[in-house]
C-alpha cells in the first residue's frame, strides 16, 4: 500500500521491533483506555518510488 510518499515498513524477521511496537500499543491503551494500533511506514525516496 502506498500513501502520499510512504509505504508499509518491511518488518518481517524483525521480531524485536514488532514486540517493541506491541509494547507501546499496550502502554498507550493503558493510558487512554482505548485500543491503539500503531502502523509502521517508510518514507519513499523522492521521485522513484523506492524506500528511503
């Protein structure tokens, strides 16, 4: 999926990063009382659609 110069970040095989995102989601849910989902994007390089 592409959104205004961003694409989903490739996190396959990066379990430590995924677990850190889940941990932050849990902390935010505790603080807000609402379910929170974080989405990781990467900024594309200008003009060529590649990841930065």
